[in-house]
C-alpha cells in the first residue's frame, strides 16, 4: 500500500461546510471510511453536503465507495451545482 497521503479538495458548498479548500489525510481506506472521518472532523454541515456530493478520484468519478483509495490520490468533493 502506498503511504502517500490523500489530498481532499472541496468545491463550492463543500468548501464552505469544511471551512477550507483543501486538506490531506492518510491513504489506505475507502471513500465510505473517508467520508465518516471527514464528518467527524468537520461536523453536520459537511455531512449534509457529502450525502449529495459527487466524488472524483484523480479526475474520474468514483462509483465504488468501498475500494481502498490509492496513496497520493486527489479526491474532489463536488456538491450539486445550480446554474443556468
């Protein structure tokens, strides 16, 4: 397993809920495990965003939330966007 940490990047409402644009965290766990940790770290406001967010792992939509994330990956947290 690659020990290189994950980079989490927050966009729009996720950024506001987390109170930051980016952070790093250890690798080796799944997206489901990571979201539990992020909610514990940042609280209910981020939990609400994560329930409806999309996640990109190194620019690719993540459909398998149970596979361990590779070390060094960048995880983008994308809440639904409004616009016209």
